[in-house]
C-alpha cells in the first residue's frame, strides 16, 4: 500500500493525511475482495523498517491502527472478514497488542475473506523466526520444515502481488511466500486505488500463464494430446 505520503504532498497536506485516506482505500479494497470472491488478502501496513520514519509519522500511523482496530472490527466481522496479524508484536504498545488479539478472536459467522495485516513485519524476520522455531523444535533445517513455520503457513501462497506507488520492488514483504507469485505494479498512489484499480489488477492476472518452473500445458513434444 505505497504512495500515501506523495498523495498528500501533492495536495499540500501533511503525510499523515495521506495515511488516513489510505485507510479508506483499504476498506474499499476489502469490500472489493469480498465481492470478487478473493479468499485471502495480505496487506503491508507497517514494515520493520518503517520505524526509521520521523517519530510523529510513526505515532500517527500507530494511532490510525489503534482507531481502525477499535472502530472496524465489528463491521469487518459482519462482512465475513477474518482478521489475522503477522509480524513481531513485541515492540508494540500493550493496548494495541490486546486489541489485535481480540480482533483475531472475534467470531465470524460467515467467513468469506481472510485478511492478514502485516504490522512490524519483514520478510527476513519471518525467515529468521521460522529458522529459530525449527531449531528449537530440534527438526532438520529443511525447506519443508521452514515452510511449515513461516507466517501464513496455514494458507495458500499468494497468487498475485499488487504494489502501488510506482516502485518496482518487494521491500522485504513476503520474501519466502512470493516465490511463484505474479507481480503487478501500478503507478496509482495507494489512496487512489479504487474498485476499478482492483478490477484492472485482477484482469491482468487472469491473462498470466503460470508454469511454476514447468512448461506450458500441451508443449511437451510427445505429439500426443489427450483431451
Ligand atoms: C504508505 O505510503 C506506506 C506505509 C508505511 C503506511 P508511504 O508513506 O510510503 O507513501 P510515499 O511512498 O512516501 O508516497
Ligand atoms: Mg513509500
């Protein structure tokens, strides 16, 4: 969800205003995903590197997360959204950690979308915490055992990554889980990402041919095609 700061600066607003409009864009995206039948959505809300931002911006972001947790949890559950957080919670404020746990435990009668919010998350941190867990369990440091201890091990790997804001990089998001994910970059700034932007991204994805390291179906040279 990149581009909040630039969106605000272009309007002569403080960067924090961009984050507020960014939160609205996320609500819109969640509704859109439910409508399109997307079952899993993971958003990068705050990276382990974002602490380097000026203290007032970090404070405003934390305040925004806190407000969203207080105000949106009931509405999200009503929409069928099951919330889950990934990232290192230990440096977060106690009140925030409590609200996060409560939001994760909120009963959802008709689950439609699993929403993972990455908060103080880093892809390298994820690999390191998985490695520690494998080591602590006395297991072999195999790809399979690491995969089982990564965040989001209980859901399928992402099909599509959308990055807004015009930069073409992963920025320490889900490094392990994105191995075969289709990447989609758009210059649209995050607060402007709307229903049409989501539909465009999904339409682009629909045209991708996914081979997972194999060959396209039907391109084996046996000449035999069984319908
Ligand atoms: C939002 O966009 C990302 C968050 C950390 C919430 P930015 O704040 O990175 O916006 P730009 O890149 O400065 O425009
Ligand atoms: Mg940015």
